[in-house]
C-alpha cells in the first residue's frame, strides 16, 4: 500500500470483523484505535494511510491528529532504479507535483502527520466520496497519465460516497460496585481473579470436615450452611427464593414452607430461561439455555447467576460422605440441567433436598 490511496476495497471482511469486535469489547479511544490499525495492517507504510483506514472503519475523520507521536518518517522508495538522480527528482505527473509540494510544505521537526486525500465529512457520511470514482478523473488527477488512464475510473463511484454502515453498539459499561466481601460481587471464572475465588469456594473439603446428613447432625449442618452462605455470597439464591405467592423466603429458615415447585421455578430462571415470568410453568425437560454474554449484554447477569449456583452445588457435594453422595446421585433428576452438550447442577435445589433429609427444624437445640 506504499504511496497508494486506501479505499474500502483495501480492507478485507476479516479485518472489518476484528475491528468491530475490538470496538465492542474494549471501547478504545481514537488514539488506541490508530495503534490498533497499525498493528492489524502491517503493510501500511504511509502514516496518512492509517488515518484513511480510521476514517473508513469509523465513518468519520480522526479529530486529533496532532496528538499522534513518534510516527516513523515517510519512506521514499526508488521505483525507477535505472533513472539518474536528476530524472528521479523530476515529477512526471500533476499528482506527483502535489505530493512533493505536500512533503516540502511539512514543517521540520514536527510530529504532526499531514493528511492525504482527506474528504470532507457531513455527519457520518463522506461528501461526494472520491470524486469521479475514487481519485478524480479515474485514478491520478487528469486520468492518471494524461489521456484518461482508465476513462472515468468507476463512473461516479458510489454516489454520495460509500454507504454509511451503522457502527457496532459498544457493550454498556457495567457500573462499579462496592462490596466488603468479594464473593458478593460478580465472579467470572474466565478471569484470573474470578478463577481464584471460584477455586477457593469449590475446593475439596477435608475428610475431617465431612459429616453424615442426618437428623443427629441437623444443627451442625444448618450452622455450616449459614456460615458458607455468608462467606461465599450465596444469599441471593438461598435467602431470597420466591414462593408460590412471589414472596421471598429464606431457605435456611423456611425450607419447609418452600416447595419443590418453588425451587424448580428458581432453577428455571437460572438455567432454563432467564427471562421467564416469576409464575412460569416449568417444562418437564430440564434443558439448559445457551448464553452468550460476550456478545449479548442481556446474558451477562444470568451468566453470573449460573456461576454462583454451580459454586453452591460443588461445595455442597464436597461435604457428603460416600453413602450420602450416592443418595443425592439418585435424586439427580431433580437438580441436573442438561442440553447442547452441557450438564449443570443447581446448588439451591441440592441444599433444599439436603435440608429435607436432615430436617433441622425438628432438632434445633437438641444435642
């Protein structure tokens, strides 16, 4: 692309797609975009071409060219090595005279990069495109070499410039949240910090901390679940479960008030359909809904809810001794969701089943 005007045809569809994803995910500044363009288009040698790529991809001119620093100097390449120095110094066309005058007019020791072939912009649309089908007269002014070159280039170009493509809407910025306990915030196991939190919350339970789920251990089990709920941020899924009247219930206190249907509805919102109504009738098949939080902002909150539920399930199953583990495996149809090659356990449903086995309300205060 040395010495050439960059057009929309110079950019491949893959390069456009990568740029749209970059804009949507990172929300870069204009200056960051210029550095990105220089990396994604390694064959650019003329700094002015970087601004042309920016204008094509963003449908607007770069507003702050004077802020670009440390750009490599324009490289003069000798295309006619057999010519004498006197011949090489003589411009052969009007376009070359204009480019030479542009270089001569540039002030010494400046970091401002002169623009080449910049077109006026109204709103998000280039006015008139490149007149006459790109460069005036079909390539270099006057039709390239005098005589017309390719007569007229592509006649008229795209009238009114290239059509404006609506920019990709960037992902809305998530509000900053403040918690004294990191587990109360959103946990993404795909990040280094989120992975540390996830691994700690689901770490293997030492053998001496496991216990039989029975009426005799009801108080011990209930106390342990209360501590884990506080430590690992289970409250939104354990202490605020809507009943049939849509009244939030604390499972650790009201597990007998809550029914299996109540737990199904909550699990359906977590794994089956995040947009379902509170009084939805849950389908018989526990099929996992596919989420795409990277590209759909509406899936971000359901993703974090699902992570928290699976963290609860993993820790609860870790407390069980072999006999109780087998009992819960036999009840798998009540808490396992599957489909699309995935399987997931709903933690709150497992906790409700374990509370039903130990029945702590009948043994509170009994040693």
